[in-house]
């Protein structure tokens, strides 16, 4: 008897001797060894959809900020969240099954274990970034989907957050939680309208130059700009590094990862002093801002800065709308957040800060527990999310003065402007521009809210990174024994010292972070901790 699942797996046999892992952001490696993984992810997406009674699941083909020869795949849950952890484990196991028969057997085992009725419809939405390997890998995903008898929508090229948006829209269409129209046009309309409304006639100072990492964000931003108010009315945007015709240029000497890691503007940058710039990464789910001052000094405004700016603005709006008693705002960070940013939120903004492990899904889960959860990683991944009750409170609130009414209007527009499914570089940069316009700030005023503590990040190559086990949101090592005590001893020797070491979730290395009152002390502390770890 024909077995369509085994047949699909047969088309794309697994290379021998390779072990795949569904990591922090899905499977990610050299594109040439991903065919079998893609087909199997198609099968897992089918099962996940059927386990949720035919809800739409997303499959995004991207390797984000990785070099052009890499690719990857991640699955999206019905409301646009990252895949549930239990299913990450199943995905890993499926990706490592050796033969088509093993694949089919495991497919049926999962169905049995989770009481999945294989005759109910399954629905999957697929999209990809602009990598050259994307078309071939899409074919492999589609083979998996056909093998599992899935109804699918292929959105072609999208940014990662656009696919998350589509999935959320598809699953909420026609309900009271309807998120929007599940088309590209629907996405642009929703966010462009919210941008215009949130600005409330205010005009951002100067212009914004957006570096698109030569990725999918470039053409999508160009589409978005067509729907934004004109530059005379609102913001002048210059789109740079938007060449997707040359896939080998992706993320090369540009993009958010380049800027954050090298602490400098892309070499091609031609902007003048105090001109605002921001850089997206290859799939546009991450953004950092920066500028050069009058002395040509580079200043980075990273995810910590976006979080503090947004939290302070939303806090003001909630207060000015007369809702301070019923809505509490919190900020979620990781251990990489600069200590000065954390202090600013606690001491100056008087807001609660939670710290979680690295990776968007951990921050998102922590933020879901708050009325308004503003979460950002220092590297620029993040968004702000509003709980169900909070949305309800804001929708029903009756303003008692003109000032309350105006603040409430902006708050409501911000809810529409902030992508609730996942961190979205396009939505995030528009939000930053709205805040700066309302505060009448340029980048210098934004920068002057607090001074970053000098810090240093080092990558340490070790024999086996899996022996490094952490607790307390990765801020303390529990294994190998005795190492943490040695780190603590070094930290105590420097002023305002803080340091931690953790195994990377994306590279075969241990990362060491250190900060201190001076650059020399931070560098020295990082080197000493790296020596302890080696
Ligand atoms: C992934 C994560 C990112 C995290 C990074 C840490 C997502 C979508 N991406 O890129 O949030 O900051 O990994 O990398 O969750 P590391 O474990 O190598 O330090
Ligand atoms: Zn990304």
C-alpha cells in the first residue's frame, strides 16, 4: 500500500552522519544539508495543525542574520508565537530519523501519542526570505505538506514577522479577536494607518535612514512606505542596503547584527551628524538604531534603549489616559541588558523588571504574564504585548477630559502599531519614531536618558559547551562545579562589576559578558572570566 508520508521522506533522504537540532530559533545551518529537514518540518507542521483541530501553523524559511549560504526553518503557533517546546523536541527527533520508514513510523507514533485524528484537515502557511536556496527548500517543505495531505498557502517572500502576522490573522478571522486581513496589503494597511493615527499630526525631526541588510525587509519596507503619509506630512525615510537581486550581499557589511557586533555603522553609510539610522536583520525581526554625533563619534541605540523609550512612553500614555490604577507595565530583559538600562527602568521609570534566559520565546512568555509587557533583547529582538484584560480595559475606558481623550487615542493607535504576534523591525522602528515625535527628541536626547556601563562580550571556544549549565536566567553557572565562585571573586574586585558565562544556543562556543565602571575594568573582567571558563 502506498505510504505518502514515507514517499515524501524518500524524495529528500537525510544525509548520513549529521545531527540536527531545533535550536533557539529553529533549524539553522548550511542550506545544502537542509532538504530532508524541510520535508520533515512540513510533516510536523501538519501534525501540529491537526493536533489543534486544523488551526493554521506557519513555516518560515530563513536564517535571519546568518551568512548567505546558510538557511533555516522555524514553525509558528496559531497566534503567531514561537513553536511550543514539546514540539521542538518532536521536530528534532523527526529531523534525525534515518529512513523514510522511520519517518512514517514516527509520524504515526506522534499521532497516536497526542490523539491526533489524521483525517481532520491540516492548514499551513509558508513563506521565505530572499536567500538563493529558498526556492529549492520551499519545494522540500511542500513535498512534506503534500505527503501529509495539507491545505496550504504559499505567501512567497515575506519578513518573518509578516508570516507571524498572517498566521495570527488566519486563525482569528471572523472572531472578536480578529487581528487583521491575512494579506500583505492587509499588513501594510494596518500598520500604516496605526502609524499615522499614533503620530496625531506630530512630525518626527529630520529623516530616518533604514539599512535593510540586503534582505527581504528592503522590498517590504518600500511597499510599506507607499502607504505611509507623505514625507511633508510625517517622516522622510531613506531605504539603503535593499539589494535582493544579489543574494550574496545578504547581511554582508550591513544589517543589525553587523552594527551591534562591530559597534559601528555599515561602511557604506553616508549619513551626516545626528542623522537617525536604523538597521534591520536579514528577516526583519530585529532592529537597532544609531547615529554619529558632531565629532563623528558613533552611538548605538540598541534593544535596551528601545525598551526604555517604549516603556516610558506607554507608561506616560497610561497615566495620562487615567488608567494608572488599573494597568501595570513591566519590562522583560535578558542578562545581556546593560546594568544602567535595568537601573533606569527600576529607579527612574519605577517599573518592574523581569530577567529571562536568552531567546525570544522566553521573553515573550514572561511578558504574557504582565498587563503590558515590554520585552527587548539588547540585540534588537522585541516588542510590547497587551494582555486580554488590558485590551478590554483600554477599549472600554471613558476619558474624563480632552487630555485623557488624546492620550487614549494615541495608546489605542500604539496597540495597532505594535505587532502583537512577535517582534517586528518595521513595526518597532515606526513605534520609536512615534515616541521621538511626541517627545520632540532627536537621537541625542534619547541617548542622554542614561549612560551605558562599559561592557565587553567575548566568545570562548571550549571542548564541550554542553557542560556549562546555568540557573537564575543564565546569570549563574551551576556546572562545572566551582566555576561560579571563581567568577564571583573576580566580579567583586571591580567597581559596578557584573559578569556571566553561558553556552551559546546558536554556535559551538561559550559567551562571556562583563560590565564595570570603566572600559578597562570591563575588558579585564571579561578576559579573566574567559580564562576561568577555558
Ligand atoms: C537566536 C534568538 C535570539 C537570541 C540569540 C542568542 C530568536 C528568534 N532568536 O538568534 O533571540 O538573542 O539566538 O544567540 O529567538 P546565542 O545563544 O548564540 O547567544
Ligand atoms: Zn532575524
